[in-house]
C-alpha cells in the first residue's frame, strides 16, 4: 500500500476542518457572543495505529476507508456541558459535510466513565484527481472530559496488561464526580 497517497485526503480533511471549526469561535466573538468553542485540535491516525487495528480487528486494507471512521479526527473543546450541544447543533446546520452517525457519550457515558459527543461525518475533499469523500470523526467535549480521557488513556497505556478492577472503578468514580461538578458549573453559568 502507498501510505503517503492513502494519507493525503485525510491530512487535507483535517487541515480544512480545523480551519472551518476554529472559525466558529471567531464568528461568535464577532457577533459579541460568548463562544461555545474553546479550541479545536485535529490529527490523522498514525500508520502504526492503523496497522495495529488491521490486525486486532481483522480488517482488510481495501476497506480501511469504510471500516475506520476515525482516520481523520477532530476534537472541539468547550468549557461547559451545554456548549457541547450548541456546537452539535451548529454542526448539524452545516452543508459542507454530511453527518453519518452521532453517539452521545456525554449523557450516556461508557462503562469506563468516558464522556464525549461523537459525530462521524462524510467530508468531500477536493483533490487534483477529483472529489473524494472521506470519513472523519469529530469529538465534542468539555475541557474536564478531555482531561479525564487523557489521564485514563495514559493509565491504560502504562498498564498494558490491564487496569485492576479497583483502579477502573476509581476512574469511573472520578468521571462521575467530575461530571457532577461540571453540571453545577453549567447551572452557575445559566444563572449568572
């Protein structure tokens, strides 16, 4: 497989979407409104990560563009929980991509305690050879949710043999406590 050619449309997709999603923040500010977007990041999954998934999930190279929805990934950070849904609604109004799937892990946390709102989109990227539709995943989450997910991922990486039940439970409990705190802060914002 020619990996450089394979990654080109994904890199372009991430670059273009980062610019477009970051501009949401500017538009709110220009309208004198508080922006629900704190910042936007993006990345293209590494070749090593893709190859690991090919082996673990028994994927065929010819179907990677369909079977891996997060080769191109973007993350939109917000301060407050309700800002997540403001961003989701703004993304639903866009006509420059098509939303394929939505998963609300904010109100329906994963058993691990992970929280985030995921959207899988189909983005039409313009290449010299013509238009190519690329799947990308957009995750919308609060800064606190991102902090928790970063720590969770770090601990899971350090304990490659698996986390103890006690540590897993502790992480889930911390996620619940953090979410309760975030709900309080969101209430303060709406009453302030």
